[in-house]
C-alpha cells in the first residue's frame, strides 16, 4: 500500500478534480462516462480496502506477513478506515444515484 505498490485508487483521487470540472462544471464529459468513472473508482476503493484488511495484523491476515499494516491502528492513519473510506464510498454512491436519476438533457428545439 505504497506509491510503489498496487494502490491504483490514487488515480481516482488525482482524476476527480478533472472529472468534476469537465464533466459537471462545463459539461464536456458525458454522464455515462462519469457513471463508469464512479464505478471504476468504487472498484479501486474496494481493492485497496481488501488489501488493507488482508494485510492488517489479525487472525484473518492473509498477505504482508513480513510487514503487516499496523499504521491504520494509530492516529492519524486510523482516520482512513473509520472516516475517510466511508465518506468516499458514500460520495461515489450518491454521485452514481444522482447521475442515474437525472433525465437526459434534450437539445433545444429550433
């Protein structure tokens, strides 16, 4: 779970401001693309949560035996599983719901 590791979820965080600006603010990106981006971001979030869970020192630890994920047990890293991840999960789910609930915009009639 480092920048050299398999935490590709950082790509979702880096691309989020661009998706928000070009997709929401100036409408250059389609709604379907934004929905797909949100679903992909949720998959990346699930991936890193599973890695963190399976590498934490517990009876369920399956990976990273030589260096378990003990950082999440200490402040300020304890904010990640207790606050940050649920907020990100909620944000993606709300965004997907809002995008799917919206009616497609129709072009103006001349």
